C-alpha cells in the first residue's frame, strides 16, 4: 500500500504530525510505504523519523514552478491514499491533482480547501493538533491510535558539545521564536539565566537557534550554539539536555517528543493548537493576560525547571 502525506510546513507543525505516519504503520501492519511532501527547509525533520520511507521535497522558493515540479514528482506514483494534513488551499490543490484512490483532509481545513478534499470529522477542528492529525486514520480504520513516533537520530551532537566545552548536565534554551505571542523578551531570558546559575552553578546553559540568532543573547553564563547545528544535531542535543525551555517553536515540540522535560512559555488563547500532546512538558501562560507572553514571570519558569531538575 502506497500512502502520501502532504504536510510541507512548518517545523513544529510537522513534528506534531509525525504520529500520523506511525499510526498508519500500525493500522496496516507495516505493509505500507509512506511518502511525505515537505518544503526543502524542513526535510531534515523527516530524516529522523523512521516511520517515513520517502521524502518528496517541495521548493517553495520557486513559486508556481515549484508547485508543478513537486506535482510531477508525486504523479510518478499512483497512491492508494493521500492525506492532506496541512489543510490549506495550496496543499489541497496538490492533493486534488495527484493520482490516488482515496484523498482525505484533517478536521479544520482552511481557505475553502474542504471544497477540494474531503474533510473528516469537521466538528473536531478544535482538537489538539496532534490528535487532529490522527483523525484521517481513525476515519479509515475506525480505531483510535495513541500518538507515537519512532525516531532515528544520527547527529554530530557529541562532537558539537565537546568542541564547545559542554560536558555534564546542561539546560537548552530556545529563545528566538517568530510569530505573534511567541517572543518572550531577552530581558526575561537574562533574568532566567541568572536564576538558573545562582542555584545550579555547575549546570551549563546552551542556546539553540539559527545563524541569524547568534549573539542576540549576550551573557557570559551561556554557550551560544546558534547557527552551529543542523536539525539532526538539534535533536541530538535536546535528547541529552536535562531540560529545554522556550516558546511554541519546532525545536521545543521536538524536545517534548524526545521525552526531554520541556518548559513551554506561551502567549496565546488557542492553547490546544499551540500546546504539545506527547512527552514530558510544562505549559506556562499568564491566566490574566493570556496573549501577553511577557506577563509570564522568569521566577515561574524557573520554578518549573526546578521541578524537572529534581
């Protein structure tokens, strides 16, 4: 059985969709081949998921030309099943023009994409996004699958840690998030760093982010690895972290799936969509002003870190 999943972006959304591939493997007793359409930028996420057999890259930078290029790749195979887990117009058009016997979309499809692809259980659009991505499998099989992911991490994490003088226990901070309600201030992170080092002076603090983030957080109490890691390396480093701290970002959701204690700092009213579902995690938001992420106090974040450090 040949199955195609369309979920091209972004980091966190792809991570939260990975259990769908695992559920399909369980449902069809591993007698299926799962291909996944993903934007070039995020293809490495799927390399660490052993439930995905083939990765089909979509060059988003090419615009319409890129759309037709990926459609041509897809149509080299006739699929038994296509699942549009993105639920947007562009992904629905891709599914619409691809060759497959069955085509399904998730609850909560947007941009009128449900006019092109069957939306399963639309009444469940408010589910946590991890569970929402499993609904097409339930629709097909009548079974409820517990979210699981099989990971295979082949990274240079040990070498990167050693080269940067990181040994023993360390905490990973992921301070730089893009999007409304995700930007906990540098001032807050600096206060948190001071709190950590005051009590856990032997624990190192690692900063993870892109090359553009390097040097944004200035402190002699941190080790800045921004821009020094690929996605596989981030996974390897998070796996070794005592705790990870950050906002609603892809690496934080990856951390949670890897069973690393993860302290999420949130600034959103849509908690079900933003929050993780799997792993070990704490969710921190200000109950009086949920949209204001900076209303979350560093002292409260540190309290959660202490719980996981015990």
